[in-house]
């Protein structure tokens, strides 16, 4: 993932300091700094907030493509919609939960929990799926 440079680029386009953008999101400046330097994984909820603030796609921030904007249908992430889309994506490609878990180096029960809408998928897992299978993160998350 190379979201750090995109975060910095977007922040600089608005002439904001890290302190200012951290205040906008109600987080510590050091936390935001860790996102830009990629010392911390950017949680999906925060990634969604940032995409909404800058009115750009999550795909763009994650460096999955250069499409800066889509017609956004849902600004809020919904675990149920995301879970159904992940499940449908997996079934369309004839990938078992066990195989996807193996690819992501996690457990089958974790994949099942994502698909049931118990949790939002972890950002690194989302990125890996999108990169490997050329699918949109915004689509899998139900934003478009």
C-alpha cells in the first residue's frame, strides 16, 4: 500500500498542516503523521472519513487506480453491504473462504465474519484483494 504519499498530496493541495487535518478528524497530530509515513495502518473508518473530506475515492488514496472521483452512493460504510459484496466477489471468482483466508494469511472464520457483516474488512486485506483481483475498494465497501 502506498497511501501515505496520497494523504500528504491531498493535505498539501488544501494548504493544511498535519495539526490542522488531525484536528478536523479529532485525532492527535502524531497519529495522523503515522498515517502519512505509513507507520500505522489506516483504519477503514478513518480512510472513509478522509475520502469523504477530500471528495476522492478510496481507490485513489490506496493507489489502486488514478480515478479520483466516483459518483458516491454511500458515504458511510455499512458492514452488511460490504460483507455481501465480498461474498459475491468471492463466489463469482469461485474462491472458497478457506482459499481467500490462505491468500490473506488469516482464518476462514475471519472471512466468514466479514461476509456476515460482523466486522469491516481490515484495510490490508481489502487492499490485497483489490490489488490481486483488480476490483474496486469503493465497490467492495458499498460506496459505489
